[in-house]
């Protein structure tokens, strides 16, 4: 979300920590927030042990050029001093949600409570009122209506308890792989394909950031690794253990400084 790792660290230092209005951050209680600028080390990849998480990006539609760019990035990691473990597979056999438990509907639960607490500061106070207002883009209508038709399923419901149990199993599987391979982090392409053009509804779209980091709740950081089709940016994700933000910043910064892949878009003037 920023031009450089330094910019990202500057923002992150301000927003990191526990938020009393966000129960998820309660896990940060008691954690000492590091001075993340201390992780901005040009030689930060020396001695790092990094695994290639092929499960995160290999699929039938994966673009060969993205794989080539990524493997070139892996070679750059090696030149910067990292040891690469390939593959570093997470064994997910048996890691499943309880059958029939339903979906933990966090979106509807969270947005209804958030809007209801805003009082006169907002014009709508529930997901139902948002839908009735029709002040939304048609592309998200199906998701809004689907959420409204489903149950709120707050944190204490069986659905959310089952989801929490699944996430704990997933974390244990990832941690076991990292421990067994003595890994400091994983890497993988942030998306398996080039970004598609505006209006293109046929080529693969999405990203590889919807599984490992959000399911475990563990940190990840993305840094540019090159360009596909000559001009379309491609990124590499570093994904690590709980509370390893400082380590991931160190790896991302060292890689950025060793490669300087990003350049300002030709369509916009430089920021002064």
C-alpha cells in the first residue's frame, strides 16, 4: 500500500498494537511493540532460511511467466544470503471445518454492530438499511444480499467456535512445517497471474493472500519482484510466524534494496 518498505514501516509503527474496539487484537496484549525501523537492514537476508510455499500459488491457471519471475526472485534471495528450502509443503490433510457447523458470518455481525454504534454520524445503521438505500455498486449486490440472508453468527455461536478450531489446526500445521524445516519465513508470488486489465472479466483474477495469512492470523508482507508482460507489476509475499513482523520487514527491506524492482508508473508524475 506504500511506495517503499520504509514508508510501510513508518505507517505500521503508528497503527500496530491493541485496539479495545477490535477483539482480534486482544492477542497482542502484553506484546512489546518493536521499533520496526531497526529492521531496515540491507543485509537482512544473510543467514535467513526461507521456504517456497508452492501450495500458495500453483494451480491450473498459474501463468508460466509469473513463475519465471518468481524463480528469478528466489535466485536474488539466494544471492542476498538466504538459504532456500524447496518445496516446504504444509500438510493439511485432516485440517477441515466441522461438517454442518455453518459459516461464521463475521461480516454481517461486525457491520451491524459497528453501524449501530455510530449514531447520527452515519446515514444507515445496519446491513439491511445499506441494501434498502441502493447506494452501492451493482458488482457487490450479490455479496450484500447473501450476507443479509445468512445468520449473523457471532463469536459465541457453534459456527464460529468450529471456525476457530479449524484455524487453530491450520496454524499448527503451518507451524509444524516451519519447525521441521527450521524456516524463518515462506515466500510465494502474491498472485499467480498478471493483473488483468480493467473491464477484462475472462482472465484469472484474484490473489494468493486469502488463505495462509488470514487463516492463521500470522503476518505477511508483499514487495515488488519484477514485471510481467513488460509493464505489469508482480509481487512476492513473505509470510511468517506469529509476531514475526520485524523479521519479515527485515527480509522485505533487504530484498527491496538488493533489487529495486519498483519504478514509478509511467502514467503518473513522481511524488515530490
